[in-house]
C-alpha cells in the first residue's frame, strides 16, 4: 500500500464522547486514516450502506447488538471487510468467539494513548492485506476475463459475433452489471451489442458525439480518443435528466469505458459498469484497456476478412461476367504483356488460356501491330481514354468490325498499371448501315423521279421538315420554305382548309387509318395548284396522343383541272 493511500475507517462505540476522542487519536496516529463514527451497530450498518469503508473498528459491549453480532452482520453482507474488535473485555472466550466469527484482529483497550498508534498500525496492516487480497482476486478475475474473451475472439468469424461474445463473457463476471459496445453513426452512438442485468439503462441513454461541445458521458469521452480508459464514479445525487441519474436508477455506481482502436482505425468503445462506485482501480483499468486493444485487433481482423471475402466474391462475379461477355475483353500491363483475356477474345485471336501472362499484344496481333497502335496504347498508359473503330481478320479469314474502348487500368492509389480494352463486334450494324444507305439512295432517286414531295411533322412542336421536291412542286426553293406547319397551312386554299383540317383532325384522333385529302395550294407565282396530300401518324405517346406524322404531296393539277 502506498503511503499516500487514503483509508476510511468506521469506528463503532456506544460511548459518544469516547468514540469522538478515540477517532481523533486514531486519525492523529496515521494521517492516511479518515475516521467515520457510529454509536450503535444499527447506525454502523447504515453507514456501510452509504459509504465505502476500508476497515471497521468496533467495541464489544453495545446495547442493541454486541461487537460479535455486528461482525456477523458485516460478514454476511460485506464479505471480508477488515474488522478489528477493540474492546475493554479481554477474556479468551470473547477472543475465541470473535475468531470463530471471522474477526480480522483483536485488540484490548487500555488507558495509555499510545495504544492508538498500535491500533492505527493494525488497521493499516489489515487494509493492506485486504487490498493485496483484492488485487489478487482482481488479477485472477481479469485473467479469467482475458482468457475467456480471447478464446471467443479466436473463434469468432464476424464483428457482430465478436461484440456479442465479448459482452456476454464480461457480464458474467461479478461485480459487472452491464457491458455494451457502441459505435458512432451520424453523430449518435448506436449499441452494437450488450449484456447484463441492467441493459434497460441503454433504453434511456442517448450519446451524442461530434456535436461541438465537450464530451461528458464516458462513451463520448472515450471516442474522443484522449485516454486509454475513462473512469467515472456515479454520485449519490446526480443531476436530473443526466446519464448518471439514469445509471443510478438501474443500480449502476461506477463505469470504465475504453476505446476500441487498432492502427488508428476507430471501431467504437467498450463500456463496463459495476454496482460499486470505486471498484475500478488502476490495475483493472489497465487490463480493460489492454482488453480493448485485443477486441479492436480482432474486429480489425474480422473486418479485413469480411472485406476480403466480399472482394473475392466480387472478383468471382467480375470474372464470370468478363468470361461470359459477348464483347472481346482483354488487358495488358505497361510492357504490353497480356494479363487477362476472356474466351471471346482468345477465340477470335487464336490464343490459349495458358498463354495469358506470357504472350505480348504485338505477338497476338502479329502483322497487324503497327506504330499507330503502339502510339494509341501509350496514350492510354498516359491516362487517356480512347474510343475508336477497327477492322480485324479472324483466323478463319473473316473480316469483322469492332467498336473499341480503351481505358487505363489503375490501382487504389491511382497508379496506372496497364490498359483495359473492350471490343464490341459491330459488323452486323455496319452492314445494316450500308444497306440502309443504299436503300435511302434508291428511295431518294425514286422520289425525285416521281416528283413526290415529302413532309415530316413533329405534332407536338409543329416543326415540319420538307424535302426539296415539296418546295419545287409549288415553285419554291427549299430555303424559301420555313420548317413550320404554318408554311403548309398558309398555302392551303381558304375554301379547302375546313375539309383539310377535318380530315387531318380525324386521323390525329385515331378515327381513320390515314389522312388523305385533295386540295389546292398557292404556288410561288400566286396561282393555285391541286395537290393530293397523304399521311399517317407514325408514333403516339402512352396516352395515344400523336407525336410524329409523315406524308407526301403529289402534283395532280393536270388530272383535276
């Protein structure tokens, strides 16, 4: 026991004057002694219920209950608390009875004040022995906690299991009443796991962090990362609505909270509550802090393993997607060595899976490899992303056209490790585009030969595209015709316009399969020409309203007039 350690002594004697004088003399004999007094056994038990006492010094003869009766009550309710019988009676019978009841020491009163130095020495020795015994018990208990927790940590396969097992193991050790692990989420500490007979306290607890105010609650203080362990004794009269008041309501008197940190990564905090206000000494705090480090290390391991499993699962999904893709996918490193290629790429270029990692892109392409391709790959290795089209000849001699996208392959730090390329076969699309171009050319020739005017109308905006022949029928050049419905409507003969509008409206409403009408239109020289106007709605929205209509103008002036 260190010289500066305070010792709280309860001196019990029914003589009020004597007990006060004796207490002063006892405290004067050793300045570490702080003496509380009681003049009856009942009063002594009341003091024990309110104050943590290190040693009891009691008289034998008292009216309500003698010293042996008080000793028996203390042993029943307070275990091995040091108890010294300090009495004027010195018979062997009393001494034997006291020893049988578990007295710590026995000292007979005398008239010389020097006896208080002896009593003080007996008190300090008894307390030192008790504290050593308590420390040994604490070490034994904590070693059991560490052993049991570490066994669980080794077997646990997930963070959730680690947190649940830790709380369950520690809460089974007396005098721990509540154990919980919390982690901050959006400014609030959420309970990850808890165990013990006072978990109802957590329902009344809200811990805010990072709110700009100094942390008061132990968990918030531990998450600030200032100390390895935050220790709080809960007062008898806590402030209303405080965390201490809620803890006191659930029989909690002391708490130690340790941060769970490994390699500067914060995983939350472990809080352990006791029903004793000054239970957690320095040794126990240090052991709990070490336990917090072990827990954080285990969580770190579990999280890394989980991330690795997820990465491997993602990689397997990626590999399956790459391998089964209809596109030709491949990658090269900075030396142009092929580092992966899916089945479609390998088949088209005639290489085996075993050659991946050994063969270079120039060797894959053979005579196709050129300075232009090399420059393109170097641009991507420099950070560029390229989109282009190429033609390649397969081993069977079939020429295919590909749309290619090349982009840099980077690690997590952004360092470029190579080039990834995706080749999509667009041969069929290119053939279709060529066919469509030829068809359009033939169509345009036919329209021009037949002198047919074409109109393409956006019904929602009234924008209309007229071809050159449509303008020529009316004696105009294309630049003289506005690309709006008014360009047509203003040229329709006023007498014909109602019938034209009715026929067009009926078709737009879906009442007819197509719009068809013969009407007169004004030409560039002011004369009127008969036109056969035929059209159809080609696109409607989900509600059935027309979006686009296409039609033709045919010159029938010779036939009608």
